[in-house]
């Protein structure tokens, strides 16, 4: 079942069809409507909807199985193949970590500003998980943040500000300089398996950095994986008595309103750059 969100003035600037997603996508749709767009939020994608769409907004992530649109709140599936088949050539398709080859498609998941802003609710959600899953304060804890990307930097900053003893792993000397300037310790990512003497570990990278046998010497009581693909085997960590949590997509779970605002801002900027 679809419903139309009309702009307050009744003027149609752009017809945006929104498919799938969680509550953050609903928030984004409502904000776009208030900004003057006409938004069709739907859990189906028919030829009629395809013909009436100037912009097709897909969720974060666009898919988790490479076959269907990620839509945990929908009553039925929308196939990626249907989107590819039905979408007209002029329609702008906005995706996250997925591309429709040969289509007018932009992956907003690669937008630097979006990723940086999205790292804020990710960091806050990760800290929330850590507080809920440890019997001690984060203050004074020895914490390792694996990765010095956008999420890693913001998470390390937030952890340091609440009194954690933070180590950040990286590969480049330029990142080591940034880490040191922020008052954190540095560690080569390749050397992580040699020293897992921490209370809490957060992973932010999408490659396996902790081999299964390294958990036998790990002192951490909690490991949280924020990456989409995984930086370690959760079951291997749990087998060594460690609480291990796979936690992708935290913004949509812990701060959907803020995450929706960030997404709407990004979508509006992309559309305006194309008009």
C-alpha cells in the first residue's frame, strides 16, 4: 500500500519514490516532503510508479542479500531486478553500497559528508552497546578502536572524552599523526593479533583483522563489530568466553530521527546538484 506525501504548498518540485528501509527512511521522506518535494513512500514498485518517479530513493543499506531491497518494515519483497527492469532511463536512483550498472545511479553511501555525519550516531550507538554489555564503567577502561576512518576517528574522540584509555589502529603514518594529536595511542593494524590486552574492542574495518586463534589470548570482555562485512568471527570470539556483538546499521536503530535528517540533507543536496 502506498501513500503520497505532498508538499505543504501543493507544488511539485520532484516526484520521489521511496522504497523499503527502516524508520530513518520514513523520517527522511517526511523531511523531504516538508522541503517541497512530493514523496511516494511505498513497499511495492510497479510500472506505474516507475513511470511517475523522477527520483528513486533506496535504503541504508540498499540490500543485504543482493536480490531484494532491504525492507524490514514492509509486508512484501521488492526485487532489485524489478527496479532495474522497470526504472526509466531518466530516473535518478539513489542507493547505499549498491550500484545499478547502466542506470543513472548515485551511491550516497560513498558521499564523504554523509558518511562523516552518519559516523556520529554510529559512535553513540556503539558506546550505548558497550555500556549495556559491560559490568564496569567505560571511564578508565582500556579500549581498542580498529580502523582510523570516519567512524573510527569519531568513536575514538567520544571514548576519550568519557575517560577511556584509547588505542586506535591504523596503517598509514598520516593517520598515526592524527591519532597522536588527538591524545590516543597508536597501533599498526597488522600487529593487532599480537596484542589484544584490552577491556573493550570496537572494529570499524571491513576486512578480517583478528584471526580466530588470537581470541585465546584476548583479555577483552566485549568486542563490538561495527563493520558491514565483519572484522572477526563472532562465534570464534564467543567460543573463548568473550561477549561479541555484530552491530551494523546502528544509526537507524539507536538514532533514527537524526539518521533520517542526515539522509534527507544528503538526498536534497544530490538532487539540487543535478537540477
